[in-house]
């Protein structure tokens, strides 16, 4: 009957809805819970993709081998072994010298290794290899890439061509950031509003120029700053510097635009900011 067909259709829809919910859940369970399938050793490596030089990080090696059945866990950078965990040995953990990397033995075990990254040349592929005892005698490995950024902590320096800008005239504002590997991304802000990147020109790595004809639609002081960032792990802002936006004046004296005495205040503030910045470097 029509009522039975409707009931059957609703049951089918409910079944499809349940499958829509259960399918992604099953995928997550399979990913996060490692299980032994046909005696195979399952391994997953979790390594932060980007770190700063000098930072301490922990690499995770997730596997499904029980402590009673675990033969060894070995860590490699490329083809070079730098850490080994063998539970039947005393002591079970040992490390091997690797330039650019220091192993923290207190923070390392059969599931993880904690290291201090000393330079950017250690960037590359890190691999964890897990071997099981009898009856499996299986070995499997997984790898992940690590990028080390060699960056400093010096704040960028903002240098405007003038502390007074006459609207409609071309003005350049330089932002100098500490050179890094990879180079920093520089952004400009006017009253904490990010400037469109089409107005920013990169002169060389670590140096960008903001070129504008108008900073604001109205007269008055504006606060300008720049920021330097690298891959989300380096983010520093310059000091905010006041710049006075003025509309063009009708009167001129010897071809020079007349500027009110109030314009001297931003000039003095700008000078004081530059002096203060250099004293704190």
C-alpha cells in the first residue's frame, strides 16, 4: 500500500542518514585507533611541519605493538639514525650524535622523542621505524617532513619619507625587517586596518615599500605600522608612527605648500619614536 511504501522509504532515508553519520566516524576511528590487521605493524608519525631554530619539539610515533611484543623503535633523519628504543636492553633508550639536533632523553620513550633543533640544516624527512617480536616479526615505518626557520627577534623598523603627507602627492613608507630564511612577509597597517597588498612593493628580502597618494579621506593624524611574519611562527610589529594627512593648501610660498604650525607636532613625535626604537634595539 502507499502507507507501507512511505514507511519503507522513511526507513531507507533513516538508514542513509545513519550511514552519512557513521561513515566519517568510522574513518576517524580507523585513523586514530591503530589496530593489528593480519599481524601487520601499524605506524603513524606526527611531526610539526614548521619550527623555529633553537626550539624544543616532540615527535610522536604512534604504533599498535604492545609493550610485551615490542622489539625496537628507531628514529631517523634521512638515512641517519639518531634515537633508538629497545625495551629489553638496559637502559632501553639510546641516542646517536647528529649535527643540528640534540635529543632530550628524559622526554623520550618508545612512543615519542623530544629534540632541540639547533639549525635550519636539520630540515628534512624524519622517520619512525617500529619492529615487533615473535610471532609477528613485522616491521613498518612512517615519515613526515620538518622545516626549520632561521629567524631572529628584532622588530621591523618603519621609516616614512615624511611625517606630514599632503593628500594627492606620492608618498613612500619603508619597512625594514630582519632578514630570515625563508624571507619575511611584510604588511602595512593604517590605524590598525591592513593596507591592500597591491600598494606594497617588495624591494628585496626584508625590505618593503608602501606607496600611496592618499592615506585617508579626511585630515588629521594617522598611525602607521608594519608587521613581519614567517610561516606563522614569526610575527613582530614595528612601533606605530603618527603621520599627519593634509588636504592641499591654496596658498604657496616660493613654490612650497604652506603647512600649519600644528604639523610640527607629528614631526617631533616621529623623531622621538625613532630615537626610542634605536635605544631599545
